C-alpha cells in the first residue's frame, strides 16, 4: 500500500514487517498526522486519532493513497455545511453563519483554512474561522444569493491572494421573520 508524498514537508515512514503493521507520521506547522495501517485476516484498517477506517474510507479522507482501492479521490480539503443566510430586521444586511467539514484530512493538515470568503455580486468579505471550524459574519447587501468558499489569504508578489480549499457553494438569503 503506497503512501502519498508531499513536497511541503518531509515524510517519515517506519515499516515494521512483523505483524503487518505500518506507521506513517508527518508534521506540518505544529500539527501531526499519524496513521497506523494494520492487516488482520486479510482486511486492512487505518487508524487515525483513535478512529478506525476501512481502506475505502481512508482513501476518500486522503489518509492513504492506494491504487487497488476503487474510490474517488477528493481534491477539496473542506466542504461548507450548515449555512444559514438570514436577512436582518432592517433589510439592509444579511447574517451568514455556518460550519466547515473536513473532507480530506491530509490536505487540511498541510494547508489549513483560516477564512470563508463570502461573495455578493462584485464585493467579497472574509469571515474568520473558529477552532471548531464555524464562522459568522454580517454583510451589508440587498442581494438574494451568496457564494461561499473556504481558504486562506496570502501575499504573492506584494498582492493579497485568496487560496481556495473548498468548492463554491451558492445559497439563497431567507427573509427576516
């Protein structure tokens, strides 16, 4: 079973042939990713943070790369979920709140999301993420649709740039009740 390599940090792989145990450990920005793969009676299970996953689930979460497992590769690190976009009482603003779900663990460890970009027409606003990957922001607009995507900001050649880590999600604004 092959392990995905990354050019961002060094990958330490320790193989123990006795008992069919493989341990991989990577570190990135004070975060660690420890994966243990065991082969018991012909079945492969992957343990990450105390939870056990089948080989198919581990490939979908980005924990391992295995060409023999027929699973769709997930290129996005996060998914925008539990979004509530509600108009305020005055009708001039919209309160947007929601949560991010990690869909590719390995990518999210190397490039963690810091913000959610809220796009309304030609304007964009950033909502900061909490430690529990939740966000909340009030945007002054009368628009009826919002577009959200997760990522982080960085400076490239003196200009601020937003690096996207999730697919674009469009939401309709609910009226004030």
